[in-house]
């Protein structure tokens, strides 16, 4: 694993195959299909990022994020770091990029109630718990709904 910081680039349709593999690695029971991933590039207001580290002079993708900006509200759809690359800052970098999407006034997300590392990250980044959605995930796990109000420059 690299100690290089992650750098971001916008994801493109050329990344769909890698994104599908990463979905399976990060969300084995809830992974999006190829069609669902591809559809994100057609979504009005869609925001897609890939986090990469450079190893041996080559960019290596380590994480990704999908968001959807509608009328000033950014919905975090998926944010993930490959399991072997976690706890190196890529998730935080991806989250901050989503939050900083121009026009964002409010940010929403749902996270598995048992995903304590993600909840801790979101809390550190200023998200607050709003609600719990019972049995939200296919395995019956609850989701915690979180929100962050974005302070706009005066």
C-alpha cells in the first residue's frame, strides 16, 4: 500500500469497468450493476470522482464517489475506498470533493448503521444524524440518515 496522498480526477465512461469491479469489492451484497454505474454518467447534476495514488509513476485507482446535485442539495450516492486501501485518506478526500461541488448548500447521505468508520468520518466532517431508516439494506441492516449544511461565503 502506498503512503502517497490520493489525488482526484473526474470519472468518465471509460472508467465503468473499473467502477463495477470496485463496487463488487466495496459493496459485495449491494453492488451496483454495470448499467447502474453507466447511468450515473447520464444523470443531470451527476458528480463522479475517482481517487488515485501514484505508484511506480502510474496512477492506481483506490476509491470512487458518486453524488447528485439537485437544487442546491447534494446527495452522496456512493463513496468507497477499496478494502486494502482504507484508512489512508482517500475517503475523506472524496467526501470533501463532493461537499465542495459548486452550488451545494446542503449535503445528504445514508450510511449503514453498523459502518462505524464511515459514520465517524462523516461526523468529523460536520454531518449530523437526522434519522434512522429501519431495514434499509437488503440484509435488513438499518441506515443512518446524515446531513451537513454548507456554509456559503458571504
